[in-house]
């Protein structure tokens, strides 16, 4: 019966784990990003190194948990466990199509993969992708390389199916090759005619008996033979045509930069610069951000390379650079994001970095509108990198109406840390939303400066108990007389007893750190305070006083606890006794 149940379970298709699918999707995004960047930049480029490292880290994390990542390759997509998880239909940039066109149908990575092996793999696909389509063959290259932890399955639709099946061998005289002539038998002519029809090279699709005697000269053989697979004919022909006839935009950009560097005439320099700018706009419109980064970075570098007394050239260059970051370009980028046309977010955010502070509002919009954790992390990292250099433009995007974004800005400031963020936290402390106030307290917990108490004291009187408690728990520097006096006043107020246990304990423990006589007297009075109608809240306050005295652990505190161990209330008595044992 058990074996029958197990068989039935095997037949049931278990849906893939959503967390596993999310991890695979993340791995493929890093794979695609590394593929895009390595095609354009040299191996020692910072972006290539960072992208490769990120891909390796994500991939090995997955392999450590699942042992193997097996991708099914379709024409324009990757599938995992029967679900499509990555798709790119632009043939010239499509990672799935790059493998699919050579017959690969499965690609798998296995646990034990080393970074060197992955880098060699990426270098290999870079070399193959740079070749003309008719010359590249990634399957053959992988077979030669024979990676230990990267495996594949490929089909070869062009193998001669008659190999190994026997049959008659050709009787052609090899010596006739040197004369440029071979005599064909009638059977040879019939076979050639049949194959020409199968390949679509002959107009008449029907072979009749009377055509057996057709002369070879009558055959309509073309000078240019297209692909054998009819379904692939138009697409491959178009791609090959584009590859042969259209110069690479990268090559064109490099040529234009060489011309700009050598051009001495300002008017010709400006004309060439405008040509480059038009190409750059087209690249951005197509969301080709690796190439856009390359062009924009070199434009910015060109300014520093201009020789002295090149004011007119510099003016032309400044005009173009200003155009690359004006509002119309930012609006274009926003439209590309909203339309889902951005596929490579690594190069996209690198591009935004080159644009500078003008791109901060766009990054903020992306953070607010995206639900993808990968994109959210990229946007947050981008904003943090800018804030580390200049906090003001990043802090400026926060507002009362954008609660989640403001909370993230505060979190970014918290990660930066240091006294420099305090003025901005003070401004944000006026915001009424609880989540923002809690994030401010969390950010201040990482700052080692007594000025943090000035902000925390504001929150000690907050209407929300959780905010007050968090603020009390993060108070520092009990030697600060202003803060100490303020907290002393709070604990002596009538409603102190009604606060939560955690809040009371945090405030009293802060006072205990001061270890002065005034605090000791206050704790002693709390511990000994007793009424006939004592409530649970009053007893709770006395227990918090016991905890504070234990933390203080001075001789005076020990004496008070010894007296407390004689109190009539059993709960308080036992708490004092336990505190004394811990101190001892």
C-alpha cells in the first residue's frame, strides 16, 4: 500500500517552489547583465568585474542549496522546471537565442563551480558572440573547452543521417578532380535532381519518370544557397544581412571618437560630435545601456583630453553633455522603465551614475513603482552611492506624501552613519508617520554621538508607545545631564506606572547607568512603594526597579536589594533574591 502511494506521488506534478524560482530568476538576470557588459567592455573593466562577481555569488548560492541549475533553452527564452523565467526576443542581444541558434537545448551549472571556470566560460561566449553568425559555434567551442561544472545538451540537425548505415560508396574517379570535371551517371543525376527539389532549388516540385533523362545543365541551380531549414530562412537571412551590411555601433562610436580626438577644426569637431550624439540617442531609445554607458563615459573623458586653447571645442562638448542629462532624456528613461523595456538593470544604473544628480528623481520613481526586490535593491544602492558623496540631493526626494520612499531615504542615511546625517534626521523627525519615526530611531542607534539624545528625547513623549519604547532603548551617554534630568522627570510622572513594561524597564536601566545617588534614591522609593490595593502595574514597576538595581550593581544597590529580599510581597522578594545571586 505504501509503495502504491509513493508511486502516485511521483506521478503528481509538484509545483516549483516560488522561492527557488525567484532565486533562478535573479541568477539569470545577473547572467544576462554579465553577458551584456562583457561583450562591450574589456575584462579588467570595473563594471565587468563587478557584474561577473555578482553573477558568481548568486549562482554559487543557488548551487550550494540545490546542487544543480538546469536551464531549458528555447529560441528566445530560458525555462526552469517547466516555467519560462527569462525572455529576450531581440535576436542580436538575446542570450537564449545565442545558445539556441547552434543547437543547444539545455545548459546546466553544477555545484563545485569555481570563479575561474565561470570567467573562462564568459570569455568564451564573448569571443563567440563577437564573430559573424555564420562563423560562431558556441556548442563546438564548449565541446573543445570541456568545462568540469558547466554542461550542455545539443542537437545537430545537419549531420548526415546515412553515416554508419552502409550502402554503396561513390565510384567517382578522384583524378578527374584535377581536370575540373566529373562524369555523373544517370543515377547520380536523378539523385541530384531529387535533392535540389527537396532544398527548394528546382521550380517543378514533382519528379516524373520522363524527367529521369534531364541533363544536369537544365537544372536551375542558384549561385547563393540559403539555409536548409525553411522556417529559419527569412530570419537567418535577415540577421546575416544585417551583420554583413550594417557596421557595428561600437565600431562606429570608436571611429568617431578617434576622429574627434584628432580633429583640429572646431566646426568639423562640432559636426562629428553631432553625428555621435544622434547615434547615442538611438542607442538610448533602444535601451542598449551597456553601449550608452560606453559612449557617455568616453564623452566625459574627452573633455579632459582636449588640448589647451580649445574653447570652441569645449563649448560644443559641454552643450552635448548638457543635452544627455536634460529633462527630455530623463523623461525618455522614465518611459522605458514604465514600458518594461529595460532588461539590464546593472548597466542601466551605471548609466544613471554617469548622468549624476539629475537622475536621482528617476531612481526614486523606480524605487516607488517597482515590486521586484532585485530592482529595489539596485535603486537603493544607487541612491546610497550618491548620498555618500552628497546627502542633500538624496534627502531632497523625501516628502510627507511619499512615506515608503522617505523611510528608505532614512534607512540609506542610517547605513551611511556618522554625525553628518543628524541634521537631516532632525528634519524628518517632524513627519507624523510612525514608520518614518521608527526608522529614524533605528538610524540613530548606529551613531556614536551624544547629540542623538536630543532627537530621541522628542520621541520619549510620543503618542505611540512603540516609538517611545524604541527611543528609550536607544538612549546613550547617561552622563549627559540634560537627558538624565529629562528621563528622571518622566519616571516620576503619575502615568509612568501605566506605561508598558518594556518602556519602563528601558528608562530605568538608562538611569541605572548613571549610578548616582539621586537615581539610587528614586529606585529605592519605587521598590519600597506599597499600597493595600496594589495593582499588577504597580508590581510590574517595582520589578523594573529591581532589574535596574541589578544592572547598577553598586554596593548601595546591593544593600537596597537585600532589604527588598525581606519584603512581604513574595514576587518582589524572590526577584530581589535572584538579582543578588546574579550580582554575586
